[in-house]
């Protein structure tokens, strides 16, 4: 098991990046609003902490990393790193084939790091 | 004495919906990246229905970082060209010092979606095609994939590229590589023009 914050700080240290500010960054997306969000995090880092809680087919595409949640075997302590322009898309349907509605609320939990 | 070395990193796209991870350790004798070229290599010609365009400006893009993620290189588009088209084979100039034996990391994101920008193909069984499922009309080679929409209950999240597959008109086929003639995707590559020294002794 990996402790997520320890992992993030170790990554920053290995790259010689001094942290100026760090905080949690979270928001929710629902099926009602099209399930899309675009974020600008140029020269900053966003670490996704809850990949295993996201619906299958969710895509997060950024200037430095891209993932699609496949749903199987995603560890709870998985950490994914993003930077730059980040585009988040929920899938059109849930795993059981029904459409996403406004009752389907998904929380995205990130750890935000601003380097010095 | 320093020389130019050309390093190739390939990525195979088997599933149009999944990014391909790249994580390659560069040889120790390379010291500097001075040029980069991201190009399509092979495989698209074998996808059925056949692609008709001679040039597609962007079939995907790479995001790359060098020196164990310390040095982001940026985003690089990959275009498709038929073999007989004069390819633009110039290297894009960059100048990045390489740490000894460091990793090149990144992802390749496929953007090539059947029907290649044309109107979505509907299924004989009715409705548009569910993303990720492969649907046949009973004849060899007519495989539809990629467009989103409603097609009953999805059975599985899949979406491999296939050359030929025969399934009944009403089937929603879960792709089974054991029974289908599996087409192994397409290949794109990063060509790095590097400076290096084979006499270099560094660790």
C-alpha cells in the first residue's frame, strides 16, 4: 500500500520541486450538466486521489497525462498526476447501460500543488 | 567524440478509447535531445471499413516529458498520411539535456474514431452504435465501432480495432480475440534525434 500524500511529496522531492502551496481541490460532476469540466492548471500539479470511486469510462486528459477509468482492479490508493489544461469527461452511460442523470453525483478529489 | 544518434519509441494503439502509456529509459550514452518527430508508422490501412482520406491532420497526440518527469517536452500532434504522400519528415528542433539513463514518459491519445469524421453509421438492428462495442451486419469486414449513442444495454466496455469479424446482424458482439481475426491496432512512433557519445562513461 502507498500512502498517497507521502507518495506525492516524495515525487516532488525527487524532481527537485519545492512546494509553495498545497491544498485539497474537489468538485462534483453530475450527469445533468453533461458531465464535462475543463480546468486550467498551467505550471501546477493536480493529483487525483479517488480514481477507484469514479465511474467506468471517465476520461481525464491533460497536457501531461491521460487516463480512462477502466473500473477493474483500480487500487484505492492509486494516484494520477495531471498538469496544464485538464479536460474531464464522465461517460455517457453507467455500467448497467442506463443514462446518467442529475441524481448521479460523482465527487472528484484532487490534491493541488503549486510549486515555488 | 559526440555523434548524432536516432532513438525510436513506438506505441501501439489497440483500443481507440484508451491512452497508451509510454515509459522508456533512454540509453546512457545519450546526452542531449536536439530534435523530435512524432509520426504514424503503420496499421491504419488494415482497419475495415477502409479509410479513404489521404491525409488526416491529427489522428492523435503525444504528451511527453523527459528526465524522469522533470522536464515536460509538451504536446505533439500525429498526422496520418498515405504512404505515397510526400511525408513531412523534418525534425522539430528542441534542445534538452538528458540526465544519464533517465526516462521518457508520457501518453499517446488516439483521436481516430470510425467513421473518420463522417456521419455515424447506424446498426441494422436499430439505433446508433454504443461506444466500445463492436457490431456486425453479418458480412465479413463490416464492423462498426466508435460512435456514441444508444444501443440497448451495453455488455462490455471494449473497442479493439478489428480487421475482419463475422457476427450475426442482431448480435452485439463482445469482442473475443480467440474467435475473431484480431487486428492489432496501429503504430505511432516518436523519433528522437539525440547527441551522444559511445565512449561516454557515466552512471
